[in-house]
C-alpha cells in the first residue's frame, strides 16, 4: 500500500460486495444503483447512467515525533445521477438519488466494529468522524435535462510508517 493507490483501494471497497456482511451492494451488476463505480473522473463521463467516482481532494501527511508518518486522504465521491425518468416527473430521480446516497453512506460507514474498509485503511470516516453530503441545486439541472450532481466527502487514514 502507498498513498498513490488510495483512490483505487477506496473504489474497490465501494464496488465490492459480500452478501454475508450486511452492507449494501452499490454496483448495478449486484443489484445496486450505480452503473459505474471507479476511481478518478474520465474525460467524458457516460450519458444517462448512474455514476460514482472516487476523487482525492487532499493528501495530508501527519507526522509524529519526526519518525512516524501517516497519510490522511480526503476523498470526495462524485455522484452523477440521470435526471430523466420514464414518467417524465422530476421528483422520482431526486428521490432515487437520495436512496442511492443512503446506500453509499452505509457502505462508507463500513462493517460493525471495523472501519478499515476491509483492511484497506487504518480507519475511514473516523478522524474527523464526519461524512458530508452536498447536493447541487436541481433547479439548474432539471430544465435542461442535465444530470443531478452530489458530492460525499470524508477522510481515510493509512497505516503509520517509520521514516
């Protein structure tokens, strides 16, 4: 593990599914709400697909006693959600986005008594112990049939190293 692969590790956790752990599936291939789950934004995102991208907003190196180092990653999950529905109503896609966000929050929260995301990190969403969800104003998206946007932010700590 290195700080360079943190985005890939977090994307793998979000895409993983184990029917015995009680956490929701996020990928559509496992009955989740997202057609795309990946690290990093592509140059051209897919159209009319539910997408979740892991982006690193900041990398902080925390040092203790000039010898121990711990990387703290500040992740942003960017959600791109189609605003169209078969009925043409605008409320349905907004509610579906809220439901998808709830599943993501459960997945980010992790397993009971294990906030390491399957051993990928020392801890996730624990220091600081907050997860922030910010929605873009739908009045900008709906008239133009543009996608709804949402961002979920939190921190993840890597294991400490000496050096």
